[in-house]
């Protein structure tokens, strides 16, 4: 019964501190509750029971957890603490899962809940739209997706959008091992295209159409040279450092 007591104490804390009450939104998961910020209706906590295997620890059995929002700068260090894991069913860069079985004391849960509420509340205002174009570097896995085939077919590809692209952004595609080099320069023609795909392990909610503007050879910008220019790895969409940008532009211009 320890889990239920922790869950109830968390709800009492949320009601007293923020004036929010749990909402049960899904018939299929009647024990799953969300807590919303009163100023913008955004979730700042999700309480649910899950099998420990979902957290990478099947020995835990069925446990209560709370998902809370977290600064990406703190996620790694928090997940190194007892009872805290990368978020189940949420963005693992900005959410964490916290056990409600006594592994994490109530004072720490209170601090995490307050941090989550503050982060979620701050997103209440309208985001300032970026109008100045930006350069991005994104990874692609040759074993999973034949980028070249799609480019040869119509000169563009539809790409899962995880970054804040705007139309006109430059997107360089880095092909992972065994290529390990920047191979394409593209322009984002369309962004935030609604796109539903889910095969159980991989899902897409929105996409961007990228138009090919330049091909590189594998010798032009290999990972070894990228490291010399300040890029040691490409694990997700990221901005292009000035040193790398200048060299890539020079390659595109034939210098």
C-alpha cells in the first residue's frame, strides 16, 4: 500500500501548493492521472502504475510512478539517483520518471514537482516565432533508411521533424556508420507537416520536406574532420558550429 500512500500525498501536495486536482482522462488506464497548470492547462505531472520492465527494471514488478518535467541540463544527473529514471512514454530529454514506492523521499518529490510546475507554467505565453533561418546537422542511419534512393526519385525527402525547423533552414545530413560523413545539404521547403506513423517502436507525428541542394563525397567531410571542427558526435538534430559551417559552405562553392 506504500505506493498508494505516496500517490495520495503527492495529490494533496499539488492541491495545497498549486490548487490543482488529478484528472483521469483514459478509460483504458483508470489509475493514470494528470496534473495541469491552472494558467495554461499544460501537464506538469502524470501519475500512473507501470510494470518495472518499462523502466528497464523488471524486478520492480508493478509500481506507481510520477512523470515530471525537467531541464534537459539536469536529466542525466537526476537519472543517476536512486528511484529516478528516463521518462516512460514521454520525451526523455525533458521528462523523468520518479518511483512512488519510498525510494525517493517526499521532500525530493516536492522539489521535483515544483520544478516541473515552474517549467510547464513558463510555456504559457506564445512562443516567439523564429524568422531568421538557421543551419542544422541531423543524423541518418544507412541501415534503416536509403536516403539516396528517395533523393534520386524526386530530389526531396520527407523527414521526421524533431527540431524547430522553419522554411528556408539549411539542413546537412550526416550519414552514420559505416559512412560516418556529411553527405547532403538540403533546404527545408515545408515544415510541421502532420504525419502519423507508428510501428510500435518508431513513431512520427510531424515531418519536414527537405529539398536536396548539394551532394558531398564521403571524403569531403568525414567524422574525423568534423571532430577537428568541434563536432564529436551527431546523435540528434543540432545547430552547426561556425567553423564547420564555413567549411561546408566552402565545399558547396567548390573551394
